[in-house]
C-alpha cells in the first residue's frame, strides 16, 4: 500500500506517508537492540549520531508529520534513523 498508495481505496486528498525508523530500543526483533549490548553497539557504531534510537526519537517525527504544518508532505518515505549507515 505504501508504494502504490492503494489508489482505489484512498479517499481524494488523503496523504500517505511512511516513517522508516532505524534501529530502535524496543521489543521489535525480540528486543535485541534494547537488551543485547553487543547488538546495540553494532548499530551505534554505524549511526552518525553514535547511538541506537529510543521510541522518543520517533514519536515527535510522527506527531510533526501528522500536524497541519506538514499538510503538503505526501507520498514520502521518511527515514528517522539518526543517520544509520551514512
């Protein structure tokens, strides 16, 4: 749906965006980034900001994306990764 926008099922003037987080310290993946220091360090070492992310790093991006201030943002994949892999 994200790539095609599922065009037949979207109301006119709807916005469809995707937030792509980097490695985040959550339960995802069995909590490996959060609970395994070695895995966490691997991601910290390949991230420009020097650490794995936490949920509070992602929430403000989503809240901002949903605000009327970003009403012209549409059909975008927005990476929120602290510069992972650059």
